[in-house]
C-alpha cells in the first residue's frame, strides 16, 4: 500500500496497534487536517493567545490566525497592535499587571493602578475592548471565609481607582478566575484567590459597574467547579471574554481530553454573547498550526 495514500481508517488501526488511545486521537485528527480550511460559520469570534505558541513570533502567529479567519490575537503588547491592524485583526483583550500581585492586597494598589491606567488608555486609542485584571495571590490573608471577605473588600476598593476611567473610555476590565488546584507552571496557580466564578461575580456586584466583568476560562472552571454550560448560562451577563484549553493538561481541545467544546460553543452562541473566545491551549502536536486549525474548526459551530 502506498504510504502517501493512507486512509483515516488505516491510520487509526495502525496507531491503535502501536501507540494507544491518546496517540490514536492525535494522529486521526492530524490525518484529516486541511491546510486550506478556514472559519465559515462565524457564530464565535475566535482569537488566539501567543504565549502558548512560543517560540513562534507574534507576527507569524498573527498571519496564521488571519488566514484561518480568526478575528484577534490577544494578550500581546501594544507594540504588536499595528501589525494586527494591517492583517485585519483586533486585540480582543490586553495584558496588565499579572496574576501574582493583584487588588486583594492594598500594597499592590499603586502597581495595579499604573498598569491598568496605561492599558485602558492604549485600548481606547486602538479599539481593544478589554483589559485583563486579577485578584492576586491569597498570600498572608487568613484562610477560609475571613480571608475571602478581606480580599473581596480590598479588590473592590482598589479597582474603584480605575473604574471611572474605564467607564469614560468604554473599556471593560475582565477579572480572570484561575484554578488553584493544579501545581504545574501555567497550568494551575495554587494560592490564587479568585478561584471560583462566584467569587468573581460577587466582586462585580459589589463594584457596581458594567465595566467590571469576568474572563471565563473554560479550562480553569472545569477543574475547579465543572458545570461549565450551567455557569456560563447563569452568569452570561457578567462575561466579557472566554478562554479555551483541554483538560487535563491544558493542551489541544481534541479527543484526548474531557471537555466537549462543540456543545459549550453552541451554548455560548445561544447565550447571545458577541465578544471573543481566545484559544489558550499549549500545543503538543508536531505542527502547532494544525493544532490551532483543529481548535478553530471545533469551535466553529
């Protein structure tokens, strides 16, 4: 049999005999990859996060994203934004102060204020709709409900420093909930305080501004709480942005992981959401562009 004419069935049988289920799923997905495919349905405005694709330069990733019909490359510095504009892309959400030093500790307020103020101005000038923000690590706050209450009070009081500017400039601050269970670098963040959607919703309600909303990271929500579709429907009015990744591992959103992304994407579309969904998985496939194309296809409901 000519090796360049392997059918999908033959590939699956070969890999099953020599590699196992995970390798089978990855090779089967790669076997049906079409380099010319691009987003067709467009109910989901797709974006991609560059840090996961390092060492690929942002410019190269942006050109692939544009060719796929994506709308954005996000969490890249403003120095990259003119290139995005040339390619017909936006930056869906801008970076700011990072997840370690956040609003839950008063000693971080000046640092967070400076970073978010700069981010809000840059976003308003370019047309980027959101800036990311974080609770910060729990640190020396008391455990349990007492520490949560102190952290929430500090967060709300601190972020009110920048909310008037965000309201004036029509830029939304998106608080990201992260998982605190997985102790692997950039796959989990033990000690992070805002580790439930309800924590984030509570501080949004206390702040009382439509310019403070939530970054709903599907991967992190699945690890900490599950019931992803239930929660995104319940809190749809609080959500400014979404992120994806497979669980376990924060890798491709393929058949080696547990989250059913087609169903979640349909639920997002049905909720009336008009923002962006950022692909934030760490590729393991030999061809990371094929992995990105696969993710885009899965989410193109």
